[in-house]
């Protein structure tokens, strides 16, 4: 599908990089911003910019900004709404092009256990693991304890010995 105007639902350097690529393709670019970013480089690089009254997480306001500016597509960048399957669904339901993974892919990859099961199913090499701490010795130390969803990597703990496992979990 082709389009001539793209709204990037993000801020900062990632938005600027997307704009550079889009401009090189002859695509007009729309930025969104909050008051604190009114003079930010990504706003200056845009062909048009729309102030968000709330935040970069306000999906309804972002879809409305796309409609108002004639943007036929929304690119989420990374972070913020990029991993929000509901937002991707809303963009598509609004008749706009979602420049990103399908809502179903976002849902499946958002759950680390489901993502790993899918990887195994399609033959991607994976490290051994378990959902049961009782399997720790069989899996082998060192271990990486990770939450199944969310956390952005902040919840990961390296466990080098059995006596540290309970606290990490």
C-alpha cells in the first residue's frame, strides 16, 4: 500500500531517523509533540506538527492528528505505543496504514513465553529454559530470570548459584 503522508507517533532521534527515510522516499512527515518538546528537533524536521494535549500514549489523539493532517499512515517508532496491539488495531480500524507488525504479532511477542514457543515452533534456535524454578539445575547455571511480560529488561536477574535463585524469582 502506498501513501504520501506519514505520522510518526513518537519523539526524538527515532522519529528523526524515520523522517529522513520517509523524506528520501518523497513522503510528507507529521510529528506529534507535547509542550515540553515544542522546540525539539523532531518537531522542526517535520513538514507539519500537531500538539498533543495529553501525552505520547494518547492513541485516540494520535489517530485524530493523522486524520486532521491527512496522514494516511502511522509509524509507532519504538517504545510508547509501538508494542500496544490495541493501538495498532485502532489505527487499522480508522482506515489508516499501520507501519509496523500486525496486532496479532505484537500480542504474541508481548508474552515472552508465547514468543519463545512460537520461535521453537518455527525452528528458531533458542536457549534451554523452564517456567519452573525446580528445573534450574537441569537447565544449568548461570541462569537469566526474566518476567514473562513487560519490564523492558529491567526485571532480568542473572543467577550464578542455587542459593540466589529464590530471591531472583
